[in-house]
């Protein structure tokens, strides 16, 4: 059992347990905090997979910006406690059944060797996954998609403002 | 990292299934939304794992670029989605998805 394997299983355990806790906790604030823990665990997994830049983006954008937005909306709406009794009694068993079917399909694809994955990993080249190297790839080959992404973010910002605008103030 | 690729992909699949279960079981719209983020994240994990499996070779970094774009799109999606949830809460005083079954305001 190498140190990498121990690290991987530790991080994977944290990720799975925090995901399950996110699902079962009644309070939405706890769910959001467990999701932050899950994102940080996955970011450290990215570091193990030689993706330093993506790990930092994950921490700043996901665990930082997006989850702060979630927490802000939860506290703004005071929505942390709503959860009525299920109106469909068969919903939970059917959902668990469908989840088991999905897991079985994943296991079939993964271990039935339908998809040819696996094998030993070889070492990475110099600077693989570093910010400088990923940035060079991004701006050399993917400059147009990058700019389109900026337009997309602008449109999303305008959309969010339009959706939450108070119409009564307009008529005054 | 000397971990077999299968383990990382299995973890990605488990996280994805947990996200699907969250969407199917919970009825708080914000928690459903967080489950969708969980699914996006597990897909990102699989992409990073495949990029690592393609190494060495700097072309494998295209996987990292794709993950970068996925994160940017997820940020846009969260902004619009949370604005929608706030707008629904303003009209319905609830974000229970069972209460929002009619489209007409």
C-alpha cells in the first residue's frame, strides 16, 4: 500500500461521506457547508492528479465564489428549514432503485471493460498542469472559446439582474 | 500518482450517483441545485483523470482546459439559477419544488 493509495482513499472517503451528509442533512446551510468540504476534497484529488491550476480554480471559484452565492441566497430567503413530508410515498424507493441501476451500469462499464481504461500511469512531463502551461494551451488553441465564455458570463450577469429586479419600482 | 485509473473513475461514478439521488429525493430547490453542482464536479473529476491517463504529452492538458470551461459555465448557471429561485420565492413564498408544479405565476 503506497502513500498515494492511502492519500487517495482518505480523500475519497471524505468526499463520499461529505456528499452523503449533504444529501441527508435537513438544514440547507449544513448541506452547503458539506458541499464546500466535498469541493475541497476533490480539489486535493486534482492536486494528486497533477492538475495544480484546476485545483486552485476549483477552490477559488467553486468552494469560494459559487458556494458563497449559495449561502447568501439560503440566508436571504430563510429557506434552510423548508422540507415538507413527501407527498409521493413511492418516491424514495424508486429513487434508490434508479440509483442502484445507475451504479450497476457504471460498474459494468468500468469493470466489464466495455470502455478501455486503466493501465499503469506514466510520469508527466515538465510543467504538466501548471498555470503557465495550461494558460499557454488556453490562449494558443482555445482563445475564441475563452472569449465566448466571457460573453456567456456577461449574459448570465445581465440575466440574473433582470430576473431579480423589482417590477413595482419600475412603474413608479 | 500510483492509483489505478479505475479507482478515480469509480469515485467519480459514486459521486455522480449521489448527485442523481439528491435530485430525485430532495424537494428543497436549493439542495437540488447543489446536487447538480455535485454531478458537474464528478464529471470534472473524470475529465481530469482521463487527462492524467493521457500524460505524458502536453496535449493532454486539453482536458484541463475543458474542465476550466465547465467551471465557467457552471458559474454562469449558478448565477441564473439562483436568480430564478429568488424570483420563484418572491411569488410563491416557498422553494419547495412540489409547490411550484404550475407554470402560471
